C-alpha cells in the first residue's frame, strides 16, 4: 500500500503501523517513514509525523535516533508533527535540543519553483483570449 499511487492508501499504510508501535515494534514505522520521506502529499507527511510522535511517546531515544539521521531532508510538516506531543516536558523539547532548527534555503526554494513552473504550461491552464 505504501507504493500505491493513491494518497489515502499511502496514509493508511503508515497509520496501520500503530498496532506495531503499541506492541513496541518500531521497525515497520521506521521502514515506511523512510520510504515515504519524499512523498509529495502533505497528508502523508502528517501521518508519518504522527506515527513518529507515537514512537517517541514510547521510546524517545529511538525517535531521536531516527530523526537525527533524517531531519535535514524530512518535510517540515513531518518533522513538526513528530516533535509535537503532550509530553510532560512541553512537547518534544528534548528533540529540539539535539536537532538544530531546519531553516529553508531560499535558493533551493526558488530553484524548485522555477522547475515546477517549467513543468506546467500556464497557457494551457489559463488560455488567454487573443483579439
């Protein structure tokens, strides 16, 4: 399901790992999180972040080890969801203390916007009437 073209299937795949998380087995969550790290859809990022947060609620060291290797390439929504929780220390502050804040790179953003603009033919989307 994680390889499905449907966003809902990919989201369900990662959400299904919650049963394993409750049993103390984080391998499947980490495998799917790695696979979905570059998923284009925001809803998948949120689901992965949520499951990583659940891992952190049970084993903070495992969550931090996973995030330490991937926080620079992880989508911001995924990272933010994985850090926020109802922990007694104020919501993932231990992860924030060890993982530096991720700052967006303006040059990378502009390059990505230019690449997306090149892929989309705006004349086809918004035809302009010619006199």
